[in-house]
């Protein structure tokens, strides 16, 4: 090799490239020639992290100096996904980092691709927590996320012969260069044992077992690197013998009988969505992370402000669903037992500190614990729950218009059958704010699950419609569209998503529409290449990309979509002469491992896909694909390529949805029911730019009350009956003709989710989609108007509302 020529032709290395190499050598222990892509990834993360740490410390110093109030977001799930691209983009270092790496012969996009997804959540609730963390930093609000550092996050989904197979996701296999373990921030968390009182009225809880919670911190960078906040995830370690001695000799009185198997507390995320797991280990996880977080919050408050009674002035704690609701009892315990406050004062402080966000009205998803289990595991908390309940029920007795039945619904203890502790009622009672996550959902909360609590505390329920961060869900996942928008309307939307409305007039601009269509097509080509590569399926980028990606659940009605797909397949075969619109039906999503029907729906999607894709008479007119292992990174690939967003839940059952917002922001039209945030999306984009169909929430409720008869509905719709009977009789499962008999019988017999009731309206709406697609100009104009009008769904707006109305930090 000609060394001189090489030296003169190679560009000089930037200081950043030098730092990358330095980190590779000194922190990874590899030289440039031996470095594998994973080594480069780690070196890049460490280099970017160094810049973050300086800002992180500056943010902490500022908060301290200003004596600011802090926001604490407690969530059992944080579905954060990959962090490198997000951090680089928010620091504004995209070009700098990619150039430095390319000087070293490394492709940034390639190493970004091998970063594992941090999948510490199931779905929307966990992703919301991640978007909120990013918006909190962006709005320059001092905030901490608190959760669990699961060793295995959400399972990895493989599709074997069409069936879902769950594999453990070992996201920490290569270590995690983002995190910092804080051995000094560690707390005892006790379980079980006994409670004793002394003559002075002081109460002592002597847990039988204990474990140590150790903080592991990950920095969260806000847009333009404004602020760096902390995501503090707890890991569990067994008490070492020295600490055990100290614990037993300390003010806890009485020795610990044993230790919790520490690792079991943080090993798995419960892979259930929209159902409560009801396992003892789950309650242990909830208490473990709640206790550690509340102890940490109180410790920090005392350290900075000296007096626990000022806690509500300096700390706002938000409970993301009821999973951390035991925190209410834990704060009461610390205030009463450790800080000697009287019950009444402790109760006022607690209510002023907590806010509770409800995420579901589904009765099967409302957490409650058998009273004997709760009492055995948390005997002191059980006493406190009783005391809170006595207080709440006294208030209820005094209030007007609350009868015995209402008292029963308000009680923190469910007395019907086996007695249970209702976590939603505990969270409601212990918070000054209880919010729903979309306008419709908040209304339904007032009318259904919390009707009586709402009567008792009418000022408490409020709405905070969910949002998504436009950094990850537009700028990072769709750079083509971002550039196009910037060329059209300038840069303001980069800092204020509401400024996207300036794009609306461009819907009328033919040249802009053309460029918009080119960006969408390029995204579709890229997704098609990915699918060809992974699944061997060839897709036509000029077909409508019709997408339903989300957790698989009967209320989300993937089944409605699949049955309509079967009906369409029939129609195309029967009338090949018609001018059919080529469609690609894309599905992705995970089913809880114990959810039989959801897993069967995945198999059905795959059975239909195999049959349709292999039918030469259909050609390019219809293709169906189920993409395995839905996660944040896959969503980031699919969303920018979608033309049609399927948001077709049974009205009244989807609290908000956030997938719907991601798609609209990326220029897909929504086909959907008037459910969750779809209602507000329609209000923003206008009736002409969304396809709404089906029963409303009120109509669903009325139909259920009046005795709905799905059999008559099915028999009255030729298309539906043919599709259902084809599936039931094994047309798509010749290897096991009875496979779907039970699933289809469920539609005939009860059809709780109103698939049959909504089918004809849905099919008609899909034909309306075809008609609109035929007028390509009108379609594109509608898509542009969607992008322009959904800036309101930025999580910056949502967090601004929480900050102003609930946390009082603006
Ligand atoms: C946004 C998102 C969700 C929520 O989707 P919905 O359609 O609102 O249920 C779930 N999972 C992932 C990975 C997401 O990015």
C-alpha cells in the first residue's frame, strides 16, 4: 500500500473522531482494526454520553440553586426504545457524529441499527411515559422518571409457522453504556412480618424479609439539549450480611427472618396489556419500586428543604395508572411512622403531592388485590388503607346524594365476594388530581368506573389528552418529510409543533403535493425493501399501505380488519373485472402469552396472508403481511410509510391511543371509530380528512344493554357471513379445519367487541377509502392537512397542561 498517498488522501480527523478513537481504546479496550460494530456503537454512545453528562450536571445544579419544584413520574413501564439516535438528534450533533464516524470508516446509521431496544414496557402506557420524559426535559422542567430496571423487558416475538413464540429479550447482553449504577442511592424495602405499637402510640413495622433497591440512572436529553433529566430505574440486590446486621440492630426492632430473592423482583416485565396480572410477584414489584421511589423523593426533599411538611410545594408525584398506587400508603407510612406526623396532616400532604392518571375502563384491567395477600405482604400498609378508607367513607356519609350502593363503590375495599383492595380507589382518594387521557375517556370515567367517587370529589377528575414527541415520531423517523416541511414553512415547527398549521395552505399547492408524494413513496420503498429482506415478500410501493400495528387485543379489533380482508379477497376473486385499488395490509403486534384468542388472531392473520399472497389470481391487488416483533424501532420504520392508519377499536374501549397520532403526523389518513383520541383527531383535521365509521360509545353501551344479537347481524350481511363461514370452516386452515371454529362461534354467540355490528359500516368505509385513493391529488391534500393539524398532539402540549393544571410548576 502506498502510505504517502493514503495519508494525503485521507481527510484530517475531527476532534470528535479523535475522542471516539480514544474512547474505543481506553474504555472499550479495542483498537480501530479489531473493533467490531458493537465496539463502535459502545464507543459512540460513551462519546455522546460525555457531552450529555456535562449538561446533566448543569441541569441538577440549576434546579438546586433555584430551589425548583420537581416532578416525579412513577411508572412500571418505560418503553424508550433505542437512545443513540434520539440523543444525537436532540443534541443537534447528527452531522458532526456521522462525519466523525465516516472518517473512521464507520456508518452511523449501521451502528444505530444494532443498538438494542430498551423495551421496558408493553405498549401505549409505557411509550407515553417515554414521550413524557423527553418532553419534560424539552420544556426544561426538573423531573425524574422512576421505574424498574427489568433484566428482561418485553419478550421478543418470533413467528413460527404463523404462531407467536415468545423468547426472552436479553437487552443487557452487551452491557448498557447509557446507565450509571448509584450504589450510594440504595434503600431497604421490606415485606411481610408484623406491626406492633407502643404506649406512646408509635407504630413499628418489623418486616420479615427485605431487599435493597439500588438506583440505576439513565440521562434523558431534551430537544436542543436544553436540559438533561434522570430516568431512575431500580434494581434489586440481596442484603449482604453486614447490612443485614445493621438493619437488625437499627430502629426496625426485631430481626429479619429472610431475604426476598432479589433478582426475581426485577427479572421480568409482566407481559400483560389491558389485563391485570394478579400475581403476588407483581404486587411485590409494585411495592418494591414504589417504596424505593418514595423513600428517595422524601430523602431528597429533606436534604434540600429540611422540612417534610413542605413536600407538596417542592414535589409533584404522578402515578402512571394504578401500578404505583401503593405509593399513597407508602408516603403515609413514612410521614406517620418515620416523621411523626398526625394522620390528618399526613393525609393532606399526601393528597397535595399525588396525581393519578387512569388508562383504562376495562373492568378486567382494574387492579385489585386479595385482602389476605395484601395484608400478609404489607401489614402496615393494610392498616393505613383501612384508616384512609374510614376517612373517605366518613366524608361520603356526610355528602349529599350518596346512598349505600354508592358507599360500596367508593370503598377502597371491594366487599363483593372475596374481599379485595381496589388500587384505583386508593389512587383516586390519595390524589388531588385524577386525569383521563382523552376527552371521551375522561367523560366515560365520570359516568362509569368513578361515577360515585366523582360525585364525592367533583373537582378531581380532569382531562389530559395524550401526546407523542415529534422529535422521535417525526424528525428522527421521517427526515424526508421533516426537510420538506422545513423547506415549505421554515423552522418554527421544530420548536413548536403547533406551528405545523402553516403547512395547511400547501395542501392546495400542486408542486408541494408532488414532493410530499415522493417522500411518502421513498418511505414505502424503504419499508418494502426491509420486508423483502426479512420476510421474502415483495410489495408494490404504489399500493395503499394499510397499517394496523399495536398490541393484539380483541377490543382493538384486528379481527374486524382480518375478516374484512377476507371479504375483500372474495370480492376481488368474484369480480376481477372491477377497478380494484391495490392494497397492502400490514399487521404487527404482540399478544400477551396467556391470551389465547389474541394468539389465535395472530395465527389467523398469518394464515390469511399465506393464502392471499400465494394466490396468483389476485396478483398485486392484495398482499397481507404480519411483521414479527413489533417494538418502538419497528414502529419508527412503519409509521412514515403508512397511507392508512387503522384505529378501529370498539367505541368506548380505547382510552386514547397514541399510534393514531404518530400516523396522522406522518401523513396517513385514519380509518377509525369515534373512540379515544380519534374523536379529537377528527376535531383537528376536520371531517373531510378522516374516515370515521361505526357505532359510537353510547350506541355500543345501548346495544349491550338492549340485548345485542350478533347472529342475526351476521346472517343479515352476505359479505360478513361468507367471510366468517369461510374462516370457521377451515378455508384458511386446511391443515386444521377446526382451528377458528371457536373464535368464529364467539362472534355468533356474544361478540362482546361488536365486530359484526360494525362490519358493514367498516367495509363501506374501506370502499370509500378506495374511492378517495383514486383521486390521488385529493388524497395527498388530505394527508398534508393531517400533518398540518395534528401538532396539537405533541407531548409538549400534554406536559404543558400537566405542569400548569396538576403539578403547578409553570
Ligand atoms: C405508540 C406505540 C404503541 C401504542 O400504540 P396504540 O396504537 O396507541 O395502541 C404501542 N407500542 C409501540 C411500540 C408504540 O410505539
